[in-house]
């Protein structure tokens, strides 16, 4: 069994949590006091502002700067009605109208120009159970062995049936829980839902009815298992607060909460700061000397595998297989570490052997089984690419911590000084012949002015002669390298 440790770096303005498996950083989560973007799990009383039949969706105002997106698939199904059996389902414009108030839950954070995605299929997660207010059945986590699910489902039905019309899902942490613990968790969730339902009746639209637990509470609730050896806190106040929370909700794990009192900061002590810096870059090294190049775009994330400095010893196929196996392991880790979601395309080094391809796929799938989010792995395409998908709920680490570069506007490239210099020459050449003007002034970045002075002096002389005016070059250190101005004096 993997040895798991959780590190909590706390302050008044930010909480950072890292999860390590056998000493290797697997995930980093960050919650900032001033950041209101992380709303997954929050429940709002929203107001419909637009209904789009062509997209079978609607926009809902939940009191944020951008309207939330509600798809028809996220409307609750009335199991007892005839409409639930219709094919195709009832169109959204017949179920939702502008001005209507809806109880919705955020299932995906806002990102970029897109608002949050919301659902009317509300759920409340406890440590052992998930409450489904609009469902009537009992389910069991897919992570629990299929041979155990039928017996566990029957056990839940006998324990939790209360005639209130709510359904439950048994979480992995609840597989070995006692009957009393399951009942207590269910009762706590029912009370929470009753408060939400009451608030929906008396609160105005665009009101927050339920706030998802804090990052620390979610970490203790969802990540602490029997494999967790310790949860280290560097902030004594947070440790005291979380011990009180653990005593109420998970007393058997309370002793695992410990204070980090070493003089070195907790993230530096365990090497997390270095991993965080690497996770914000493009290049990631592999043990044998190869490396990954990771490029995250709006549509997908591309991961390229390279042998780099690793040249092997004897056979090319053995060198390639070893590099690809290391890349498969590191790809799975980087997806979790960077919180990459959506489509991921991995360009492994070409392999001629089907057995080698299957070995790499098996390694990748095995590593991804440790991921808490749903992932799907395809096979090698005809071009040697592997397509993966990973459920996206929150922003990636780079989206949360970084902003588009002001020099390249997020493109990752800037024009060379030569390219901008030629643009300047063309702009000058388009000026009309002088009449009473005193001359032209070119204002540009230092690199562009240097290039014009050293490589375009002859061209500038020709332009001076044609226009009949002097041309001066002026450096403006505040300009981007691709920005300039040609000013008439």
C-alpha cells in the first residue's frame, strides 16, 4: 500500500495543500481568501435570464459577473412522470422560462470567458455518503469492487430508508463504516438539505444557499484514508480548528493530524516548492534523461515525449520503451499535479512493437487508477498518438496561478526585432512626401531601435531621401517589443 502524507501550508491570505505518495508530490490544491472563483459544490437560488432552444440550454444569474450555463441534461428527471420516459426528452424551452427561479449547484468553475456550469441535480457530500435529494435509489461508489456492491446497496436500503424521497451513494470511505456512523452521516446531510430547501422558499433570487466546505475540510473529508500516515500543519491555529472538525467527523483519524515545527518552511522541507515551479513550466524531466514538453491550450493539452539526453546502451527499441514507460508514469502524475482537464493528447516516441504499445498503455492506465477524477484512456492512433480525457471541474494550476503574458498576449511567442523593424520600415515608406513637416520620429523598444541602427541604416537613408525629411529613432522602455509608433513632427 502506498504511504500517503498530506502537507498543509496555511496563512491568513492563502491555504496550500499538497498530497504525497511515497514521498512524491501528486497533487497541489490552493485556496485564497480573496479569490471567489472556486465555487464548485455551492448551491444558489438562480434566476433564468435566457433560454436557448437551439443549444438546449439556459443562462442563469447566480449573482456573479458571468451568467451560469445550465444544459438540458442537468435538469432533474421526474421518475414518476410520463415525460421521463419520452424519447426525445421534453425540450428545455418547455421546462424552463425567463424569470423563473431555480435551485442550482455549481458543477464546473468559470474559466476564461465562460461562466460556471450549473446543474439542478443537486448533491451533498458527507464523509461516508452523498445525499441525492432528487433521486430515490441507493448507489455505491464505482471504486468499490463490483462483487460487494449488491450487498452494500441492500445494507444501505435497510439502514437509510426513511420515506423522505432522498437517495444516497455510499462513498469508498463508508465501505467499512458501522451502521451508526452511516446513520449519523445521513442524518447530518438530511438536516443540511432541509436548511437549503427552507432557504429556497424565503430567500430572494441570486442568493447563495449553501457554501461547499473549505479546502481543508474537503481534504480531510475526501483524501484522508487508512493509507494516510500523517497530515502535517505548519499553522497551529489551523491545526486546532481541523482537529475539532476531525473529532466530530472522523475521530479514528484524528491522531494523524500533526504540527510541523521544523525551522524550514513545510513546502520547502518536503520539496513541494520546487515541484510547484516545475508544474508551471513546459518541460518536465524523466529519470533516465528524457523529458516531457507540456503545452496547455484552450481546446486541449498536448504532451510530447522526447528521449533527450538518454541514448540507451544497445538497442533502440529498448531505449524507446524505457522512455515511454517513464513518460506514462509522469504523464499520469502531471495530470493530477497540474489538474489538467478535458482532452489530453500524448505523443509517445514511435514504437513498432504492439507488445510495447500495450505495455505503455497498461502502465498509463494503472497510474491513472490512483486519480480521484474520472479519466478515460484511448488506444494508439494510426499516427502514434494516445488520447485521454479527464473530468474538468476546477481551473488547472496554471489557470489559477498564472495570467497571459503581457508581451505575447498569451501566445507564447513574440515577433523578433527584425520582424518589427521591417514593419517600421513599411510604415515609414507609406508616409506621404514631405511638405512643411520637420521630420519623422520612430518610437520603439530598445531591441527594435538597436536592429534599425545596426542592420537597416541603408534602408533608412533611402527613405530619408525619398521623403525629404530627417528620421530619428527614440527608445521607449515602456513599450512591448512588438509595439511602435511613427510620429510626424
